């Protein structure tokens, strides 16, 4: 695995600050939450993976370059 640059990590951190609500779009993991599961970002690690507390109780990270989530704006 090739690690992202410090600039990339900082860019992801600025896009997904703690408290951001996200929805899972794609995750290639047998234990992944179902697509469409919502959660709250609690941080971004040094590999630019987004750390999420999923609403269904899962704690799997959204791995940079592999998985996808989108920011949601809830009312």
C-alpha cells in the first residue's frame, strides 16, 4: 500500500472535520455496514482514512483510495 502525502492527509482532514455526517457509498469489507448507512466522522488518521462512528454501531474506517462515503447535510 502506498501512503498518501501529508498534503493529501491535511486536505481530507479539512474536508471531513469531526462532527461531519456521512453516508457510506462503497466499502470492500465483509464486515462493512450496508451501503447507505450514515455515521459521524470523529477524525482522519495519518493514512487519510476517515474514522466514522456508524449509526449501526460499526466502527470501520473509510479507507482512503479504497472505500467511498459522501457528506450529507441533514436538517
